[in-house]
C-alpha cells in the first residue's frame, strides 16, 4: 500500500500515518520525492494488514491518496518514489544527469595488473574501479579469485588512484568482511536470487550493484532489489548484463529493453554491462553506445592491460586504450542525452 501526502503536509502528519501503519502490523517506509512525502506500507512477512486500514489512513490529515500497489514490488516502484534515486559515489552523483563509468579487470590477479589498470581507467575517465576478489566461475577448476589478498590490493588501488571500489560478494557470511573493503557490493548474476545474500547486503547499508540473473525476468530482478530495500538500504543500482537466448554468436543477448522498462517501473538507477552481455571485446563499445542512448545511468566495463593473459573474461576485456576510445564515444552520446560524464 502506498500513501501519498498533500504537498503542504506536515512531518507530524506523516508520522501519524507511519504509527497507524505500524499499529496494524505492517512496516512503514517514508520518503520525500517529487515535492511530496509518501509512505509505503509493506508486510513484515506474516500476511496482510487488518481490514479497514486503507479507509482509516485516507481519513488522516495531510493524506492525498491511498493506493494498492500497482507493481508487486513496492519500495522499488516509481509510485512510491517518482524521481530516480540518487546517491553519491566518489565524484559522481549516481542516478542524476551524471553517467557513472565503472571499469577495471574481471578479476584482481596481481598488484601490477590491478594498479596498472586502475591508473589507466582513471586517466581515461572512469569514476569507479571494478575487480573481483571472489569469483563465481562456471567451472570449479577455473581461477576463483585471490580472496582477501585481492581485497587488500583493491584498497591499495583505491588509495593510489582515488576511485571507489566495486567488488563482488558471494555469500551472506562474507558481507560484513567484504563491506570493510568495498565502496559498492556487487551481487552477481548467479546470486541474484540468493535471498540470505540479498538480506545481508541490505543490512550492510552499503551501496549495492545488483546484476540481473542470466535467466531472470526484469520483474524478478526488481523483486531481488526489493529484498535489499526492505532493510532501508536505498543505495541500490540494478544492472542489465545480458540474458540467455538461442543466439550463440554472443555470450549473452543484451536486453536493451530492460533499461527503459526498469526506468518506467522503478526509481532505481540502471546500469549496463556490455562486457558480459556480448562476451567479445569487439562488440563492447557499440553496445555501450546503445546503452547510453537508451538512457542507462551508467556502464560497467571490463578492462585488462593484457587481455590474452587474463585469468578470467579476457575475450571480453578491453585494452586500456580501447577503453579510452569507448569513453570518448560515449561522452558524445551522453552529452546528446543531456548527461555529464
Ligand atoms: C563479473 O562482473 O565479473 C561477473 C561475474 O558478472 P556476472 O555476475 O554478470 O556474470
Ligand atoms: Mn567478468
């Protein structure tokens, strides 16, 4: 249930609604967006509110509308928060006219590989450094990441280049530990519906980059985001990273549709990962351009100084000079879209 308020409603009137919602056994979240307060009333997991709540709320002073949810995810919906949600990450305001550029290696492999990449992507215009220390690989015999040593290297790279760090966390037990190093917790495609992990990422109150599962619908991705939001952690970005289709000439199929569809349903910033969605470095720049033209709030791109030697995802990794060219091209489209980058 979403309760909206008149534009001149007092905070005490909002507070009365929150109390009435909580008395009825539901949880209440309040946000100010687009010039008005709104309260979202969600179930605590034990079913529905007592009957008559909607009528009681509608009669309270300051209340404009009481709506049943139009979408099954409430906190992620634009009906609750009409404006795209925005938060600071390093020098960028995510979800604003700023276009967020995250770049770096698929995996942290060594000090020299990471530092060289970090300095190069910073120089080219990236706003955040990516790099996996815990890698969810398809084969158990593939490189699984450096673990804590990789996190230490990411901290060192952040010190050196001044970019915030985005890194994947794979289990709920690891969240507090990875959160000590990361500026943004990445939840990967393979873990999109891992509910203990989503709960833990929500509890951490760290920004989260949630990637779409390779066979997940857009709605399922927004439900996964809802888990994180339900802990009061609203610093969440969702990321289209390609879905499984019958096409075999690319690793995945970029669902460009997901960008405007997410934006129509949800206030969450939406990023595109053309590295995983194509699987081949030759196609990454073209699809990055398409994503920005479709309105993406940011890009996440894999970059490696020597892709042929990469321990993971070399085939889709751009050399630093190619990343610099991608940034030049994307800036032109961003400017045309009225965005800064
Ligand atoms: C990655 O970002 O390196 C990664 C493993 O991505 P995904 O979860 O989208 O496959
Ligand atoms: Mn990768």
